[in-house]
């Protein structure tokens, strides 16, 4: 199997989710213990967050380029970035490794499920900037967004709680209300386009239909790794 390279730490919570889900995919689909080799480059979340806040996406892009080179040197055949927001600077020109883009994985999963209209939720960068929604629209999806007030609330919950591995009942309530309003306006599913947002949902008692970008992306990585080399 192809060696999977993961740029992680953005945040650590999502990185562990990727690893666990890749292994779960293998157990479910192969039923053996011959897991693909996985190489993780875990970066400083604080550094990448400061570049985002300072609007220094050029530095963030160079940081990713460095990590892709490190993954290649460690034997990775391709890379995934375990976060939605950094896809703002992707794909990189002259990337050291092929990249599996989370937006393309989401679009492919929507097509597989027959979903044509989704609501995009994530960080303020992911919702307010057009880099994510435009790539989905280019692949035939209709994309709706929370209101600006709702976007601020979601962003605050992500960085105030979820990146630290916590999710308060109040935050769960707020997000559920936003999701249900978007569903009432025609969204067939709520796209959790932040790798921490699944902490606000309960898969055993779903309050709204959702798509977890983390699980979709991780499964796409396993599928690509399983292609014969």
C-alpha cells in the first residue's frame, strides 16, 4: 500500500481523528492487520494560527511546503493536510508530493450520496473566503452559508473550545440551532468543514444530517493508499 503522509497538529484533535479513522477504514474494508504505513508531521498549531490571524498565507504556504518535503523524505507517497482552513493556499506550485484535497473528497462523497445542496460550516476563514465554496460549486454543488452572526459564533466555539478538545452543552445547542435553520432553508446536509466540528454532534442521536469532512478525507486517503503500486 502507498505510504500516507499527514500534515497534522492543526489541531492535534483532528490529527488523532485522522489516524483512528484510517485504521478503522482498513479494518472494515480489509479485515486484516496489514495497515498502510502512515507518516505524521505534527506542526505548531500556534504558529500556523498566528500566520492566519496576520493574513500571512504566504508563510503558511511555505510552512506546508517544508512539511510536504519532510513527509516525502520519510517515505510518504502522497499527502493530506488534516485541516480545512489551510486548503486556502492549496494546491501548491511545485509541491514535493501529490496532495489529496479535502474539498475534492467532499465533492466526490456528495456525488456518491446524491447530495446536491450543502451548508458550509467551519472557521470564519473557511466560510467567509470563497476558496472552499467556489471549489465545491465548480464540481456541481449548491452551497449555502450561515449568517455573519452565526459564522462568528461558530468560529468562536471552534477556537474557544473545540481545538482544546472540549464542547459545552451550550455550544452544542447553538450549533444545532444554526444547522437546523440551514436545513430548513434547503440544505440537504450540513458540511462540517472544520476537522473539530464533529465534537458538536452526536452520531447516536443526530439532530440534523451532516457530512464530516475529516472522516471523508481520511477514508479518501485510505482508498488512495490501497491502489496497487
